[in-house]
C-alpha cells in the first residue's frame, strides 16, 4: 500500500504538540501506526500556525513548554479562532 492510500484510510487529523522530541516522536509514531494523520510540532508558536492553517480534529498538547506554554496557546487560540470549535487534551 502506498503513502497516498494510507492517508485516505486515516481516522482523523491530530496535532501533537510537545517540546520533548522523544515524546513527540513516540506519540506521532503510535498514532500513525494506528491509522491517524498526525501533525507533530515542537512548540506553541508552530502549533498556533498549524491550527490557523488547518484546524485539526484533535490537539494533544504539552502544558509545560518553554515560550508559548499550553495555557497561553489555548488563550490565543480562543481569541484567534473565535467561532471554530476544537478538541484539546493536555
């Protein structure tokens, strides 16, 4: 099965945000192996940019990150996205 066919069979789009690269790679690989499309990013700024470009179905977010932490990301996302609804887990 080629890459395009795997993407068509994916369950959903998940944004994974974690500054710990080991955790980020682990979650991305685990979710991908279980059929999800995963967008891994290592900081809040990149996560915000990714959400503004294309809202994922789910966001898995590390709360304690340098720079834009999880709380700041949520507050900025609420102001930026306004009417758009998203699921978020810390």
